C-alpha cells in the first residue's frame, strides 16, 4: 500500500509506477483505492464511474479498470456536501457528517467485498491511500488509509513530497502520530520530487533512517512533462502557462468547481501550444481558443462567471475566437439552465451565457455515464472522435449538431467558431486535434506542424516513469520487505482485520 504524508505527495504516480513494474515482471496486477475524493473521473468499459487515478493505474498494469478498483468515489459539490458514487453509480448527495456517521459501516462492507473480489482475481494489488494517515480527528472512522491496510494485510510505503519543503518534519510527524500497530506496517519511505544534488540530501536521509528506524527506499527526482493526468485540483500546478511565445494560445476558464479538466491534457504536450488557466477576466487577453471546462456544480459556476464578468468576455469573443464548451461548460453556453429537482443547488433556474440562443438545459436526477464515439464535422471535414460522457442533464436546441454518434444519435451544438459538446476527452482524438490546431495555424499564416499521437506520448510516459522508479528506488528491498511483512501477518505478528474482526487466512 502507498500512503502519503499529505495530499499530492505523489501516491497516485508511485502506485502507477509499481503497477507498471509488476506487470512488466509478469505479475497479474491491479490497483485499488477504497475511497477516492476527486472531480476528475474515469468511465469503465461497462459505463461506470470511478476515480481517474485508478483508470490510469489500470492502464499502467495493462488491464481494463472496473469498479472493484475504486468502489466508492466522492465528488464534492459544495463546501460540505458531495455526491457519493458506489460501484460506479450515484447513491445520493450527502453532507460530510452524514457520510461519516451514517454510511461508515455500509461503506466498510462495500470496500471489503470489493477487495475480496479483487484479491481473488489478481496476483498483486497496489493499494493507494488518500491524504495522510495521521489525520487524528478522522482516524476512528476512516475508510482509506490504515483501516484498509489492516483489512488487506498490506505493508505500507510512505511517500513524502520534498518539493514543498519540510519533508523530514512531515515524515517524522506522520510516523509519530500513528499507533504502534500502524507504525509496524510502514516498511519504507520514498522521498518524491527532489531537485538538486543528492549528496547534499544524504546526511538528512541517514538521520531520518536512524531516528525513525524506517528505511529510506529511495529518492525520486522531479519528473517533468509526464502525460499522465492528475485526479484533483492540487495537480493544476503543472499547467503553468509556459511557452509564452507559443504560436497557439489556449485559455481555460478556471471554474471553482471544475471537473475533468484533463480534457485539455493533449494540448499541454503539443509543441506549439500554450495552455493557461484564467481566473480573472483581465487575464483573458486574445487567445486563439477559449475552453469552458466541465463543472460539478453548473448553477454555482455559472453564477461565478457572471459575477466576474466572464459572460461579457465570452459574448464579445464569440464569432472571432474559437470557444469550446465541454459538458457543464456546454450547458452554461445556452439561454437557460433549470434545476427543478435541486440536483446541484437550491436555485431552480438561471439565465445562461447566451452563446447559443436556442439551447436550454434541464438538470435531471438520472446520471449519464458512457463511453461514446462518432464522427465530428468541423468546417469541411468529417473526423472520427471518441470520448466519454458524465452528466446529469438534458440539453435541447435548434442549432446544428457537430457530432454524429456511432449509436445514431447526435451530440453538441455549433455556430461558427463556437461549439459545445458532452464528449469529455474529445481532444484526445488525434486526427481531430491535428486538424483543429493546424487549421488555426493556417488561418494565422503559419505552416502545419507534425504532431505525435497522444497515446504514444502517454505510453512513453509510462515507460519513463517505470525507468525512473527502477533507477532510484530499491525495488529489491521493497520485494524483501513485502515478503517479510506477509510472513509476519501469517505468523500472527500483525492481524489482518475485516470489518473490525480478525479475518480467516
């Protein structure tokens, strides 16, 4: 099991690296995260919704993801409420206290049964924790860190982020706040995101091992440019808006409740694109593309756009700049959005941005989760596209639709340079993305650019991640520590517990 001293310490990528390495060595391997809180989600082949990190880790292991790999997904929808997704389908929206007090035992059962199914189907499972195991105010009823290590009988590797500073205090503090039983589970420490001369760090590593009694398994360097998506907003730092002299400027409006912003990842790896997140209308400038991303709370984010003057900016840019709305962003582009069933808010209706005068959206209690494909029409070309849909709402309009779906339906709306769609992952379709970007270049009097398929870039990232992990982490020590730990579990030195009771071996 991979746990961290804090959120965004690097747990997800460390787990992905081990999934890839174990698979490379011939083990039938799967990821597992009992409970994931994230707005970037993944759709399984059978149309279920799980955390995006587990979809990525399954891909690293060379398998199809399923809901046993992330049986509970929590999607925040307000300051203290969230939609609870169980085995890929929405259960209900709950307040934090309600979930913690009323759902704990049920959640524990759901997680344990999912683990049993996974454990019986795979030779190795790489488990990911969440946040920190040292959240002492939550640990009596937590469902994702040491409780899961106990249920599964797993040893724990602790990952710490040195890039933020205070790494020794983070590690020592985390270990000191663990119970004695939980400390025994920690078989090693990985220091992540190191930049600089390792010899200057070595005295600190020696001290850390001596002080804690836990071996340092290695120091991972800061790995730039991986085409592996983040699962929550803490990963937004990688979209730094570099390449200021890039030929194509892409502005993504940073919504407070933005979801599945990984839609824009392919642009980050295009040599002629600059991607930047815009939080104030004054930052917009004159981009070549404006993207309205998905949203977990359309009514609230629509109000945010109006309060901050983005409605005027978008209306002024329409017809001159390519504006693309995706999912919730698409819903906001119309004449109105209604929420009569209070799916997302207490506001029953709101006026949209008016970019499509005939478009109206009704938020519904039914959630669409499906992988989709079809043919997209843009200017004079018909291009194949794939994607996935995650939305609670139905949109109707009299605009031209620009995507003909493989199932015979249509998707989205287009008017000149303005378009909207329910297809997440649309720009991962290489042929369409190549044409879209080179068409902008043509319009600007620039020659076309040779581009790489995004899946090739992605696979290269998995290979690089595996290579770096092998070079900098003592895998032999991890292997030995794993085996020693399992022997300890089998000999009764540590209990393997299920739902609070010792489970039969």
